[in-house]
C-alpha cells in the first residue's frame, strides 16, 4: 500500500473515531443515517467497491477546476463542500479532504478551483465564461435559482445524456433529480457531494424546558402519530403565549408560542402537501398554486400569520433588535428561544449555528401538516443559496467532468455525508433519539419546487405577500400575477424544447 493511500485511510479513520466514541459514551444515541451505511474498515473506504460503471483510466495528475459560490451569500451560506475550510468546522473540513483524496488517488487527478469572495458573483463569472467560451472550469456550482435561469439559456449540458453521471446512484438526491427535471432534461442537481442543500432544509426548533414548564403535549408523539398539524400548532402556541414582562402590550420580552419568519408561508404551503408548480405527464411544468385545496391551505396560512395570540414575526423585530444591541432580528429570535421566551422557532438547519454557544435543551420538528388526512410530512429546501452542480457547455471534456463529479458524489457517501448527518447532526447538534427520528422524517420527503427554484415572475412570493398580517388577498394578488407568471413559465418551456443536448 502506498504512503499516500495509507495517509488517506488514516484520515478517514480519524474522521470516524468521534462517531464511535460518541456512541460508546451515550447509549441513547442513534446511529441511523440516510443510507444506513457504516464505515469502520478499509473495505468501506478506499477499498470499498466504489466507482462501478466509471472508466478505470487515470489522468497523470490532471487538474480538475471547479467553480463554487464562496462568500457571495454571506458566511452563513458559504460553500465549504468542495475545498473545505478548517477555520470553521474541523469535522466537515476533514471529511472533504478525505473524500477528495480518495477520488484524487483513484483517478490520479488534482482537485482545484475557485470559491467566489465577498462582493463577487458566481453568476456573473459563469456568464462571462460562457460568452468567451472559456473552458477553464470543468464543473460549476452556481446557486440553484441562478442555475435555473442559465440552464434555459443553454449554458449547461443535460446531465441525463452523459453516462458517467450515473444519476440513478443512491448518492445523488433522487428527489432533486425528479423535481428539477423538465421535459426529460436535467441541467443541475445535488447529492451527497453537498451539505448546503441539507443546511437549507426547513424545520422547527423547540425549547424543551418550555414544553415542561407549560405542560405542552409531547411534540414528538404528535409528529409520529400524524397529529402535528397547523391547527394543533396554533392551539399549543396560543396556550403558551402570555404577557409576562409586567408592561402593557406584547413585545419580544413577553412569552410567545412561536417566532415565525415572514416568508414562512412559502415553506408551510409546501409542508401542507401543496406545490407552486407541478408537472404534467410529459414533464412540462403546470401551475398548481390556485387549486381549491391550495386555496384552503392559503386561508389557513393567513390565520397563522395574523394570529398575534400565538406568534410574533421575526422580521418585524429588526429595528428593535438593532436598537437592543443584537446583530439582527434572527439572532434576537435565537436568543429568545434559548432564554425560554418562546416554545418554537421556524428556521432552516444552518441556523442551528446560532445556538452553538447557548446552554439549553432543544429538539427539532418538521413543519406541520395541513391536517391529519395528509399522507406525509414535507420539507422545503430554500434553494437560493444551494449549489446546483452542472457541467458547462464549453467544458473541455464533458465525460471527464461527469466522471469526476459523479466520483466526488459517490465518495461523499461515507465521508462528507457521514460526517454531516451522522456525526454533526445526530451526535453533536441533537442528543436525544427522538430528534434523530425527526431528522429522518424531515429528510425523507424534501421538496425542490420548480416554482420556488425558477421563481417565474415572482411566483415564489405570491403566498407570503397574500397572507401578510393575516389578510388573505390571494385572489386579487394571483389575478394580477397569473398572466405574467404563465408567460414566463411558457418562455422557459419553449427554451427547454429548443435546447440541443
């Protein structure tokens, strides 16, 4: 065995030691991952049967250049899944390096590239590269909402037409493949290669002390029994909300049942089993925001957003937060959750970082169903900061690009995915078995809604705008927007129809 290969194995073993130790120290700690994979020996890392179906060629140290979004969306959404960042999270950084080393060793390549800095735009860079037919980069990772626009302009290869992609592999996010495909064409996707798609998944966090102090029903049982609905959430949060600061009127200093984001209706609409845009039998997008069931859900969301007996809107606190010395309203919301001044807070998983230095017990829940007749819990992915992996049309060798992209995704299963999901989420951020079960439920039915991703003429914001402060103006709002949304969507359909793969 070569020295380089030995060093790779050592890195992977060191990566996995905290996982084993955590399970020895905490007998209640669950170890189930999305893939039910375990990693303990050489046969499960570099000697595991990896990369079946890929060419066995090696490339004499050829560089693979990958362009990713860095600080464009701020530090919170910085992509660290390709090059790593030891200054932020050693666990994830080590997993990225281990993954990269496995692929580099197998194919004799060197993974390199560029992550955009603050003030730079990856979309502007990609457009410039396309215009000049610059083949510097083999793989691109623009943010999904931007990738959608550029895909319709012919910037990327149809991934389904490149055999080396092996898109049926479990290491690709099959829900993303299904949801993001239009007319049998898929120009960008994600999988275990990424963690930002996971970090940007919507959820709710609750304070366990508040549950005990206010005799709140067992929230985990409500979820497992299919009883975690919007009505049940409203009932519980109304019971908790109270004027407790001794001053007239409700402020952030009082006790609240729920801190909710102003844009949450978008996510709750999808959690209620609805879609902004679905697809017909031919894979063409169709608008579904205005069906009778969708309108019933929107009416219920207006009730949620207008009920000041149950919730306070986070963004309404921005000026107060700044005046009180908080960095912004989101940090204020996290502080109040930790201080036991609210039962629940809506967030996506990346916001758990705000709780890292807070000393309180918390649990996680999916967003509620519309009613008990709904089949599953659904979790929306906020795609605006999520990388969509794609291959530029001017790439020097699309098959080579696909080989590396597919290999990185597959090798991430037992490295990056294990580090993120099994170790960081299930054994660091959450310690109780029930929360680990909730994580599996949250990730089981994630959604990449085409209306959210392509956002034709602002369709993504129609519902949140319509239910602001509880006033249900959906009928008039949609009447004003429908023609523009439909035209924009049809333009994309026509563009996809004309693209040569």
